[in-house]
């Protein structure tokens, strides 16, 4: 009886923690969405490409990880768990908040499997969305390598990869003030063949990774503001 009560209490604590995380995620997303709409006139194209149910990876080449995390969260009413750098997740203030929001720590080394296990738990047990976004400041080769790793995750989880482009365009805020607005374009979900995880197809996997980066670039308009 005591053991059963202890388990129930622990389950209750986990449920409360998950509920608190969902409420906080909704609040941050809601406030962020209002601010983005007011001050950047955020527009989203291709929302229908985000599945209403089921697992998927969402990816872009991120210029500002924290900003882009809030922007991408607007493409779906569903929760998106982003993999963020270990350094950011270790931050004394930001770390605990991001963890409560459902964000995942990136791997520290090849032997660090905890974040990988967490991703598969989110995809296969919860059926949620995962965001993995190589940074724009990285050189092209590193971006391709990071995207190739996302492809391996997608194959292992049997989940599609959804490319997303975030870019700026000239707008008139409130139809009066010239400024830089933001736009998101969500591309068509990409299914990856299972063979792509085999070592002998490594070169093809890297070619596909570069193709995905090119797709993200192609979703942007030519008038993007740097």
C-alpha cells in the first residue's frame, strides 16, 4: 500500500511538472506570437505542411537560435521540442526555464546518448515534433554534417523532415513605419529512405543533407534582408 502510494505521488508530480511545462510553453508561445505579429508583421506560409498528428523533424538554418525557436513555434498549435546547445541548456537562469519548456540538451560527445534517448522518447512515445536547427554561423561543411545527423535521426525514428525558411522582407508596420518584417515558409515534408543510414550510403546521405539546405535556401525570397 505504501509503495503504491509512493508511485502515485511520483506520477502525480510528473503529471504536474508536465502540465506546468505545457502551460509555460503556451504562454511563451502566445506572448512571442503577439510580439512578432505586432513588431515584425510575421507571416507564415505552408502551415498545412506541419502534420496535425504524429512525429516529425522540423529544421532550418538558424541565424538566431532563441529567436528562431519562438518563430518556428508559431507554425503549429502542437508543442515543438528543440534541441539546443549544451552550453545554453547549462545556463543558470535560461537552462531550467528551457528544460521546463520541453527543450532538449544537445550531445556533448559521441558517448553522450542521453539527449538521443530523449529525442526518441518524444517522437515514439509522445508523438511530438522535434526541432533541430544547424546554425548559420557554422561553415557549410559543418552545416551539412549536422543535417546528415538529422537525416540519421529521421530514418531511425521513421519520421519526415520538414524544411523551414525564416527570412526578412521590407514592410510598413501599421502601414506607416518602414521596417524589416519576418516571414516563414514551411516546405513539403521529406521522407528519407531507410538505406540512407547505412555506412555505404554515407556520401549519398551527405548529398541529401546539402539538398535539404538548398531547399531551405530556395524557400526564401530573393529580397531577403541580411
